[in-house]
C-alpha cells in the first residue's frame, strides 16, 4: 500500500485506525476498477472520521460522571436532581430532552448563555466559529456564559452518545439503573422501584 505512508497515517488518523482495529478491512473494500491505494487511504480516513464522530457511550459515561462532572447538576440518572444542593430542580431533565444529536453537542460545547449550563468545548468563545460566531469579549459584564470543565470534541460526542443511550426518552429513573450505577443495595437507591 504505497500511498498509506506517513502522509495519511499521521497523528489522530493513525490512532483512530489502530483503535477501530478490525473495522478497517471492511472500510477498505473498494470496487475493483478504482485505483486501490488512493481509495484505501480514503476509506481508512472515512472510517477514522466516522469512528471519531460517532461517539462512544462507555467512554461518555466517564465524561459525564468524572471528566465533566455533569452529575453535580443533572444527577447520576440525568433527571436534573443533582448532587449539588443548589441544583435540584434547576438543571434540565436530560431524560426528557427533545434535542437532536447536533443540538445536544452544541449545548455541551457552548453551554446555554444566560443560564447555569456551562460550556465545555476547548475552543468555545475563543474562536468565533466554535459557538454562534461569538467570543467572550462580545458579552456584557456579568452576562458571559459560565465555564465548565474543558474537554475535546471527541469527548463531546462521547458524552452525547451516553445521554442518548442511557437517558433520552427513558422515563423516570429505576432501581435497576441506580444499582447498576452505584451497586446492588446502595443507599442512594432506597425508595426506587
Ligand atoms: C452548574 C450546573 C450544570 C452543570 C455542571 C452541567 N449542566 Fe447541563 N444544564 C444545566 C442547567 C441549569 C440547564 C438548563 C438551562 C436552561 O435551559 O435553563 C442545563 C441544560 C443542559 C442541556 C439541555 C437539555 C435540554 O433539553 O434543553 C444539556 C444537553 C446538558 N445540560 C448537558 C450537560 C452535560 C453533558 C454536562 C456535563 C458535561 C452538563 N450539562 C453540566 C446545568 C448544568
């Protein structure tokens, strides 16, 4: 594969190809009449991009609980009853969200200016193209969006995948979900069914 040189296998792409392992050969299957090397590289690049944008709910759970500390306000079950005593009832119930994937990503990246929902994107309000064409200097004093913990775009996708997988449309939190999150018989789960 002469064209699969360092020119294509740099940094993130190479890492993504290694990460998706067995998925690559399928992505490399191309019609026989297509010049092989260029298409193979394109296939690998597309596969890497798809893997990156798709989001991984398992990693997303860690972003939700540890990296982003979303639990503080939204609660372990996403129902808006957070562990921060100031938050109960204030943060959105993510189980009832009607936002689509792209909008969820935007909200996590950019926060919701004018509310307590912080922004988490590493370029948010630094580069105007990241969030609504705005940078921090565009906001009046006291109206700037709140800053949360910062993480990369790939983790924004991961945490949104987790929200869609575990919370969206799921109704009230259940005992089974609680015991999966904490442990069987956990104190936090008393009173749930
Ligand atoms: C400091 C508290 C706080 C933290 C931390 C926080 N949020 Fe929020 N979030 C809010 C509040 C408050 C709202 C509702 C804002 C409004 O519309 O008034 C909200 C709204 C949202 C919404 C919009 C839901 C909808 O349907 O409108 C999403 C999605 C969301 N948060 C995801 C997250 C994720 C993911 C994290 C962690 C990376 C997080 N939030 C961290 C307070 C918080």
